[in-house]
C-alpha cells in the first residue's frame, strides 16, 4: 500500500477524508472477525503532523492506546502482541492495526491480516482520490473565475457593470452576499467605494467621492488599507483588537468580517471585503487565501479596464486635437498661399516703381498685378489735383466708361471715400441707400458691387484706387478689400519716395546723435571687455595645459616632450647639461586588446600602464604619451647606455605584472628603443625619430625587446633616405621602365603575351630589380607614382600595334583610390590602345582590403575588356569564394610551387599544383606556371594540364621583345 499519496495540495480535506476512511475500514474489518472481536486502526502522517483513529464497536481505551502506540514502533511486533504496523517507503506515513478477541489459527490470522491490508489500502486510496477530485473541481471553478475576470477587463462594459459581474464571479467561489470593493490612494490617504452591495447596510456608494480618515475615523476598511494585511473575524472583535471605537454610523456589526488588500507593486491599491450577518456562515482560512488570490486578479482587471478607459479618453482627446490642428493647418495653408500670392504681387509693384518707363506704363502694370489678385475688369486710379478741389483720373479701364475726364469734387462715391479717409465696400443696395440718405450722388454707370481704398502719403489722402463690377456674378469681399488695401499702400509708397528724401536727410542728423551716444556706450563696454580679457587669459592658460598634456592619461603629450627635448639639446650643446636619452616604448599586441575587449578596456589598460611607468622612473624624468600605445621617456643617463638598459629591464618587469581589465587578466609587454644624445642631434624630432627606429629593431628581435640606436641603424636610415631621394629623382627623370618577359603556350611554345616587369635604371647603381626598392616605395607611397609611369609606357607600346597581350602588376594600394579604373581607362583611350590586350595581375591581398570597392573596380575594367589575373596563387588565403565573386580570368601558379615539383620527391608541390589546375579547369579559368627554369618543369606542367608558362627557360625579360611594335 502506497502511503505517500496521503499528502495532497488540500491537507485539511485530506485529513477529514482519511479520518472517515479509517472508520469505514475498521467497520469492514470488524465484520470479518470472529464474534466478540474488536479492533482499532490508527494512522499518522509526518508531513501533515496529524493522526486519525478508527475503531470497531466494543474497542476499549486499552485497544485504542495499543494501536496509537504502534505508530511509534520501529521493530516488528510479535504475533502474540496482536499488532501489525505498515510504513510507507519514505517512512512518513504509518498505519497500525491492533485487535482483540477469540484466537484463530495462524493461517486464518495471516489471511485476515492480508485482507485488512487490502481493505485499508483501498479505503484510504478511495478517500484520497475523492479529496483530489474535490480539489480539482475547486481548482477548475477558480480557474474559470479568473478567466472570466480577465475577460471582463476587455469587454465593452462600464466599470459598475464590470464590478457587478466580478461580484457574481466571487459569489460562485464563496459566500459573498455582502461584498464591496474600494480603491485606495496612499499619497492622499483616501479611499473610494467602487462597488458596494450589502443586505442590511443601507449605505449608498458614490464612486466619485473620496473618504479620508477624518471622514470615517472608525472605519475597519481604512484600518485594513493603512496596515496592508488581511483582517478576519467579527467586526466588533476586530474593532476592539485594532483600538477602533464602536460607531453606529458605519453600519450594522457583522458576525464575520473578511477583508484582503489589493497590492500593486507591493503598495496597497485597494481592498475587497465580504461579511456575514448569519451565525451559520463564516469565513475560513481557505476563504481568506482564495479571496486574496482573487483580489489580485480583480485589481489587474480594474487596472486594465481603467487603463483602457483612460487610453480611449486620451485617444478621443488627441483625435479632437488633431482634427482641430488639421483644420487650423488647412486654414493656415490657404492663408499662406494667399499671403505668398500677395507678397509676390507687392514685390512686383515695388519693382515696377523703379523699372517702368512712364507713369502710364506703371499704372497699367499695376492694373495687371491687381487683376491677378481679384476681378479688376473695371479699375481706375483717381488722384486729388494740385489745387485740392477736384479729381484727376490717372488711369482708368471700364466696360461702360471708356474715358473718365477730370472733375471737381461732386459728391460721388470716390469723393465720399476720400472724405471719410477709409475703404468702402458697397453693394448696389448700399449705394442706393447712401444716395437716398443724401450722403452721395450717383455718377455714371451703376455698379452692382463697388470697392475703393484711399491712397495715403504720410497719412495724407492723395487719391483712391477703385474696382467695380456691373455683374451680379462678381461681388467683392472683405478679403478683396484687404488685398486692395495692401496694393494701395505700395502704390502710395511709390508716390512717397520723393518726400522720403527729405526725411532721409533728417534721419542722418539723428544718426549723428545716436553715434555719439553709441560711442559713450562702447567706452563702457570696453571696460567690461578688459575684465573679460583677464578671464580669457586664465582660460588660455588652462587650454595651454590641455594642449600640452594627454587627455586620457594626464601625461605630457608629444608637443610637450619635444619642447623639453629641444631645451635639453640646447643645454647639452652649450655644455650646460648632463647626458640624457630618449626611451621610446610601444606596447606589444595592444590592437588585440582593443579588438577583443573594446576600446574602453584598452583606455583603462593605457591608464594603468602610464601609472606603472611614472611609478618606475625618477621624479625628474619626463614620461609622455605620444598617441595610441606609444610612450616616450626623457631620462638623465650620466652612466651612459647602461642606465637606459637598466630602466628598460625594470619597465619590462613592471609592465609584465598581470592587470585585470574588463574582467580579464592581461599581461602587457612592450618593445623599447633608445637614442642617446650626441652632438649630431639638432632637434628633439631627430632624437625621437631615431628612438622610434630602434624600437622597431627591438620588435624584430626574438629575445631581448630592447635596442639602442647605433651607427648601423643610422647608416641604414640614411641609405633609405638616399634611396627615397633617388626614387623621387628617378620619377622626375622617368628612369623606371618595363622589361617584358614572354608568356608561352606550353602545348606548342607559341608566345601569347608578355608580363611587364618593373626595372629601375639607377643613375649610379645600374639596373635595379623591384626587390631592392619595392618595400621603400610601399612605405613612402611612391610606388603608386612608379606604377603609373610604368602603365603609361606599357599602354603607349600597346597603342603602336603588335600581337598578344601585356600584363602589369597592380599594388593593393591602387584599389583604395576610387578613380583607379577611370584613370587607367583614360590612359587607354587617350592613346587609342586596345583594352583587350591589357591584363592586370593582382594578389590575394588586394581582394581582402575593402572587397566591395575592389569588386566594383574590377567589374568596370572587365566591362571594357581588361582581364584580371590572380598572381602568386596558393601563397595567400587561396579562398575559393574569391574565384566565384571576382571576375578572375587566369591563375598564375607561384614559382615556389613550380620549383618544388622535382625537389625532395616533390609530392606536396605536385599535389598542390594538381589541385590548383583541377580547380581552374572546373571554373573555366586559364592557368600560367611561373618560374619555369628546366625542361622537366615545363613537361610536368604541360602533362598536368597547365595552359601557359613563364620563366627563364622560355624567355628572359627584355626591354624590346618580339611581338610588340616599336616604331
């Protein structure tokens, strides 16, 4: 029998079920005992810390005690004790059966014990299953209730309806006839009754009203909210326990009161309360746990509902705002378009004032501008005559009045406008009413709509500008009035220019006064500037310090070090100083730190290294950071180079100590070069340069990472300088020339092309091969100029005719220039050469540096017929992806592989060459074997399937090969 199943999630229900099961099992077993027998069945579970006892009729206290004592037995009872004990496998559950009565034989007694074991096991298992079924039913109800609460938050219900539904859900789980929900504002220490239902309390909840402690000083609910823990029990007992006075205004006292807080992020946000006025109905601990669990889901539902309502309200408000803004924007757009149109018209009128040849032309063009703004088919400009007693019509266009003669003031609309000094917009009815009132006299054709604006000069009315309509389809508006007023203003400005000249002279006089006042103000400002200059001097001193020190480490920078070096050199040159040296230190593999753990970690490493260096040198030595991972030390060394060597050794030891950066243990090291002062040094740059050169010599050494600049280094540096100068002169003298080595088809020894090899006709050393100067050219950047000089000569040779192609080598540096392809094709086009006869030889290094840009350049050249050959294939990365991505037409097998075909067995080289040829055959790419010097090499390559060959066996480089035209 498995007693471990006696423990279930609902321990109390299981205990009750087990106790009832023990009684039933005892009754069953008593029925199969001999007459007069009695038994007691005891059960204990250590995990529940509980016991149960079942007895048959007639079982006395002795028998009951015997069974209970058996629960503690660890041994196996004797048969004569009439006691049997079963223990679970985990030793937590124990069952003891004690019996008494007439004796039986041993077989019958063993059979009865087996029967007892089966009956007890079946009965207890059944009780456990029944309890689990009830638990599952309750869990199902709870899960359904939580789902329904979650769904309510998304339904289209108002808050009161949702809370009413939540009340019904809670009522399906427990007794909740008297139920309410409150919301709590901890900051204001107030609460609101969101929902309230009570059978005996007539309180009517107002969700919009907040209650503070002074409003309800004896409220259990506020006490619950302020404490933030559940409260349970009769309301009067709770009040007494919480020192709350009895208050009849808070409603009837409940026989059982249960309230649980609703928590949001650990803070009390509200509470749910149920209460009972029936003494038969109370709330258990399970009810408290259930209500607390449900309360959190209710709070979530309320929050979601309120958030949804608030979101909808904000969306609605924002929509109204956007609609209003859109309307305003549309109005603004329309108004802006009108303003732009008006502005253009006004600009044009201003231009016309100075550009028109005559006033009549000016008025006609103004009429044209006004016609673009409003209906101006009937338009005139009237001006007051010089005597001031009549009108002259300077310009007039009218459908009914072809000519408007000058007239004395006669009480017409124009005179009325001038007299009132204000614009007039009138309909036919308005005009007739004004005439009937005696304000004016109708003159000429009767207009349906009339609009006039006075012309002002210096606030003096000098005339009027008028438009009128004789058709009911055209009526002027206040907007037209504003437009015409703007136009009239600009026309008035044109007429006022003469008067402005006089005002300008007056303005000049006023300007003199203002200049005098301004001079006095500037004197005061000058005093303020002097104080600002003093502050700026202090700021410049701070900036000077920053300019001479490294921002990261705080050490002196390169400029500071060079100043100190120059000072030391000057003192030493005049015999005023002692011997000194410059130690140049470069951290090894520092780029790896930046690339692996980041630049921030690299900066922390540099700071730590700087601190270690400063702590190692003497106080009067100068430690500077030159940039990146480079440091320099200006040190006194009266003992000579040994002092510098001893410092270098100490620095190596200090730097080699581990440091923790970005969670990693690093062991930095450095390479150091030293330049000792001598009379040949004139500037600090020279010493720093030589120390740098010694440092690079130290990096190349395997054992000691320290080197002193000596005469050998100096001579090598001088040779490099001389050679660089020679290269520059050679470029100017065009001393670089191509030598052509033939490329032969191995099948029949026919020359199919040539490779242009670079040669330098040195002025004193004779003909030099590239290995003598190519590295210097790469370092100095001169190799690009050399290459272009070579390309020009090769392309000129191609333009002269001949047969076969010519290939030239292209440095990877060229692919960093965005115009390389255009420049090369420009050379070809300039001399009329055939681009199909030119081929470029590149190495795999060129494909690694900015592959997308290199691909674009190669494709541009390929489109014009220039083919690409991959030189020295097999010595680099030899990635198959290059052959697929880039337009490669031929592979050149490196001469090291060709030379190894018949050396030491040659199996490795043979296998490698065979693989290259197979790959090229698969991709349809030609192959050229380089460095063929023996007939055996040529024969082997041909047998392996190599198409073409190149080498001294097949032809040496020459400046004038056969097959190329030289005329």
